[in-house]
């Protein structure tokens, strides 16, 4: 066979194989691109999880209360006479100190703690022996005592009515001084008459608890906006913005929002869209929006019931509030503080928070990066219900149809190429066999074969018979 013919055939086969390979890569690339487009149109991007100031759990931790008051031991307490009231029974007192030392935050609430009634506890003390109670008042004095009992601190509190209460706690009241407003929660022991540091007698109920907590006198319901105080509020520099939110003006604003109808903030004759404001605009113009009704919106990052104030102590007497973190992807972060839970809303939902803007708040998030949020004391939450999307399903269905068509074309093209390759191979083999069968088809330079019959073999030799 001619070598040039064979070389040309091999080159054509190589080119066809290269074209098939390129076609497969192009189809694969297009399928990947279209698949990514489908994934993008059918999925949503989760909000960042490191925007919260700390990584608190989604659900409160409920533990078994370890403190257990033994009624048998408490039966040995006596306070019917003045001599009985001036005596501390060692075993019951020690028992209550040990039980108070087992308390952690939230235990007394599980035990059903109630505000102590001075008249009731002093009139019928035996009926309330070991009951969990609390009292709020001004700290008069506090002293450290040891002796036959575990080390503890005793003192006196005067409530809002001027009545005196004795207390004993197992945790040192560090940072608290006479004149501070404090709260003590614990177990009622008896009607006790003891000595003050100046050797004078004081009579009242004795509460044995874990510790004193700084608190504040309760304030009346706020029904007018504290406009003057809001105008004097400053949050322009980082030092002012990092102050804790729990301050007297913050509680006044919460009380005002709580005791004011939503229609006073957002009249029905005005569209709610007029109040929609991005958090970044609130933070850039905080003095302009301070105390004004606003509507912030975005993706719900997290919601959590948290103590309102240190250990839930505040002038409102409301121990918990809801912190709702809302991320506006292009407009910044909002912290909506509410006394009510945003019911029916979960992480990832687009929600609206309607309330009064308070101030900027700067904090370090879970990965120790500074974040600035617009704090809104919220009256109402609303979940955004988007209109049915008809365009995206059409695009997605169109992309899927293209993928199916491209896959079919790829399959058909591969089958056609396979068939053509088989036909070409058969044609080459047939041509090869035909060329091999042709007589005298030789390549250049090959010697000619000798003839089967020598020339002139049929001619008789000269001179023969």
C-alpha cells in the first residue's frame, strides 16, 4: 500500500478523535455551568453565624435543683417568744446555709419563689418555714461571720415600706455598700430579732440565700417619651457606643413602648413602607432617628431570651427580654429588643421589626471582631411572605430542559461517531484487502518477480530436430 495513503488515513483518524474529545469537554463544561445555575436559583445563602456578640445556646439549660430543704430539720425552729426570736438554732441555720450554697441562677424560680410578705412571715412563720422568697430593698449594713457555721455574711435590708429584713448569704457581696439597692432570694427561716453593729435590736424575717444582687427600685409605668433624655444621649464615638445597653434610659424606653399602643407609633393612615429604614442609615444619623418609630428588616440570624439587666435585675421588675438579631445584607445589623417572643419565626426568615430606635451599640462578635448594630426597642414583629415566584421556576425548568437536550445530543453524537468510525474502519480494511489482492501493485524500489515461464521457452533451439 502507498505509505502516503496510510499516513493521510491516520491523520484523518487523529483529527476525528481530537474533535470528539473537544466536543465531550465542551458538553461537560456546559453541563457543569447549567447545573451550578440550577443550584444557585434553587438555594438560598445562609446568613453569617459570627455576627452575634457571643455564642449562647438556642435553648435554655434546665437542670435539676440540688438544694433540698429538710422539713424534719426545720421543725426544730422556734420563734413564738422573744427569747426564741433572739436565738439561731445551729442545725437548721447550718442546713439552710448548705442548701443555699447549692443554688444556681434559675433554681429558685423552679422552686416557685415569691416576693416575701413581711406581715405574713412574721405573723405565721411556721407556715412558711423553708419557703423560697425574695425581697428588694436598701442595704443597711453587712458583716462577715464564721463560728460554728460555714463562713457567711449577715446584714439588714430595708424594703420600700421601711420594714427591716435580716439576711445571710454564702457569697461575699463584693462591690456592694450600705445605701445600694439590692435583692436577696433564698429560704425563709424564722422571725428573728438580732443585733446591729451598733448593738441595737432589729426585728424581721430572716432569709438565707446564695448572694446579694445589685438591683434598683421599681419605676412607675412610663407613658410619655423621655424626649429630653434621648436628646442628651451620646453614641458617636466607640467608647460611648460600647456602653452596656442596660441603663436607666433604656428601661424607660422599654416601659414606654410596652405601655403605648402600636397605632400611636404607626398610624393606620400611613404606609409602613414609609418607616422602612436600613440599619446603616440609623447608625449614620442616630441623633436624627433617636426615639423615632422605624421599621428594620432583614434575615433572622438568631433569637434568644436573655436576662434583662444583671441577673435579671432592673427597674421594670421584668427578668427576661428577647434579643433578635436581624441581618440586612446590604444595610447592616439590627438588634431588636422585645418583651415578646417573635412567634412563628425561625432562623433564615425575612422579618420586619417595628419599634423605636434607641442608639448604636458596638460589641465584639463570636470571633472577636468589632460589630456595630442599630438597637431598636421593638413593639411588633412581622414575617415577610414573598409573592409567588413564577420567573425562577421557568428559568430552572428551561435550564433542566437544555441539560436534557444537551445530554441527548451528546449521546446521539457519540453513537453517530462510533458508527462512522466503525464504517471507516470497515472501508479501510476492505480497501486494504483489495489493494493487497491487485497483481503488480508494488512500491518503488522493490525488485520485479521472475516470470513463471522464461521468455522464448516455447521456441525450439537452433539446429534442433
